[in-house]
């Protein structure tokens, strides 16, 4: 294989950072440049809608590593710098500071950005989103001294945000176009349980509702108007209606994209000198077989970003292996912890398993275990990850049997 003197990583988030750290851990001794357009050192996003928003941890507590790590591992972190274009012929990236850097291998780890609400008034002051540390700081300040919050979108981030605000005694209404919470990601059973948890905590829901406009009092948001003619008063509106992958760099350079940068099982793009990892990537996996989009998916999770970073670092240091990690995810909503292992299609069958405090919903597709959603059942979640990794299944009858020793089955 070719000598690899310099690896450049575009995007200094969870995946880009992991690739850099794992490359060094695996013995890569060349030059390593991690270019990120955010000002901060690489940090974790999950607490932004949880502990950080609630004021239970500070910005330092979010950092993936302290500053000294980057110097010690010779990772040249270029903060506040955007990669603006790729020149594949010259193997160079252009930077927002006017410079350019040559690479032997380029890793695209540009993540996603939030979808914006395509309605009038969406740019009023007081209409916000939550993706970055800057967004979270703005929201922490915004929820001081206000009363009424409208959250648009009952996805993970919207619900986590709603739970933190409700716990502070704020009035929170969540507007959702679908008929249930987290509709794209979890079973009706899990949706129903979380709706009840949030309602008990004081959150109000409006389902099957489209937002047609954000109404202002002057420059500031005053209300949210829905398709059925309601006007919900709001001091703050938080929009959480999904993301779009940051794939323009790849697309403009002629790489294949389709709701994500397309990579093969080894996370390589159609250019052998360029790989891509994390939220911005569409990749093939056996866990997607039978999903509506075919056997390729784009996954937004810490697990996927970290495991793809590791997998790619291994390949670039001479230990190639196809990416085959079990997808898993968590979401903390108020006092409840949701954990998901595997990938379910919307119409996968559900088997509810109750034991003690929490419960798990086992999902089956074509008679095989596809995913397990666990609520306050960490042991079920760990067992599910093992079963899925080992390509083992169980029957729906076994899943429903409260006497079944799941852990024993998973470790057998
Ligand atoms: P990111 O971490 O988004 O990093 C991409 C980076 O690239 C960003 O800093 C971006 O600004 C930068 N960038 C983009 N374009 C360029 C460019 N041209 N040049 C330079 N830099 C660029 N996942 C879970 O599993 N559990 C959770 O509980 C959970 N909670 C979350 C809560 C919030 C509020 C958010 C926003 C996400 C949460 N996630 C959670 C998802 C998880 O954080 C992401 O899946 C993960 O961060 C993906 O890593 P990534 O490196 O692919 O993308």
C-alpha cells in the first residue's frame, strides 16, 4: 500500500475526533490534521439536551479530551476553520482561512445540520434549534425568565429538551406532525409510554399538527400557528424536526451522495483516497436488511460515530475489516432512560416484556429479532446487543416469557 504521510480529517466532532485518537492509538505516526469549524475543542453533544442544559455540567465537562491530549498525541486541531472545497486531483482541501492542505488520505466527518422550519416567521428572534454548544448556551440563557415554550417535533432532542424545561416548571407544548412521539424510531408501545411520562411531568402534546407560521410581536416570536387554525402563545420556540447530512463537500467534488455520503462496507467513498464516517454517511449493514431504504442506512448516534472512527483507523493502519457493529442508542428523558439496540422498521412486530420497574419491547422482522427498546432495563439492553452481535434470535414467545433468563440466553 501507498505511504501515508498525512491524514486530514474534515469535521472535529464525535467521529472525527475518534478517528484521530484511534489512528494514534493504532500507531499512525504521520501528520494528523483535524479541521473543525466550531471554536471549541471536540465535545460530546448528548449532554447538550440533558445535563448541560439542566446546568448539571459545564462546558469543560463536555470535552472529549482536555487540550493537552492534542499536543501529546500530535493531533493538529484547527479550530474555527472550515474545509470549503476538495481538489481530488491535487489531493488538497481548501480552508476558510485561505490556506490549503495536501493529504494522502482524507476523512470526511462533517456530521449533520438541523432541518429548518419552512414557514413564515421561522427567522424571528426566539425561534431556536439545538445542535451545537453555541445553540445550547443560547437556549440556557433563553429559558431564564420565560414561561411558555413550544417545541416543534417530538423526536429525541425535542423530548429531552421538553423534559428539562418541564422539570423547571415551565409551560411546554410539543407539536408533532405524526400521531405519536418518536414515531420514526420506536414502537407504538414505547411511544405511548413516553407520551404518558411526559404528560405526567406536565408536558402538553398536539399530534397530527402541522405548523403553518410563527407569529411575531415585533421582531420576537409571540405564537405558533397550526394548520387547524390554533395559535399557541410562545416566548420561545425550539425546532427539532430532524437533520440533513453535511454532504456538499463530497457532492461538489463528484463523490456519490444520497441522503448521506455513500461509502462501502469499509467506509471508503468512490475515491480510494477519501473515506467518510459518522452522521454524514450512508453505509451498508446487515442490520438494515428489510428496512424501507434497502440495506443501507444513515445513523445518527454516538455509537456509530465512535465505532466507524475506530473501524476506519484500523483499516488505515493495516487492519482492514468490514464495519459490522451493532447499532445502539440511548435517550434520557426526565428520569427515564430509553436504550435501543438494533434497527427496527416501522411495522416490525412488537412483543412487550415487563419485569420489575421498566420494560422492553422486542421487535421482530421476518420472524427474526431486529431491535430491542428498553426503558430503565439496562440488563435487557446489554443482552440484546449480545444477541444481535452474535446473529442469534429468540422467538416472540420466548421474548414474552417473564421467566426467560435473557442474560443466560445471550451469553450461551
Ligand atoms: P458531529 O458530532 O455533528 O460533528 C461534525 C462536526 O463537523 C461539527 O463540529 C461540524 O460543525 C463540523 N463540520 C461540518 N462541516 C464542516 C466543514 N466543511 N469543515 C469543518 N468542519 C465541519 N446520540 C446518542 O447516541 N445518544 C444521545 O443521547 C444523543 N443526544 C444528542 C443530543 C443532541 C442535542 C444532539 C445534537 C445529538 C445527540 N446525539 C445523541 C447524536 C450524536 O451527538 C451524533 O450522532 C454524533 O455527534 C455524530 O458525530 P459526527 O462526528 O458524525 O458529527
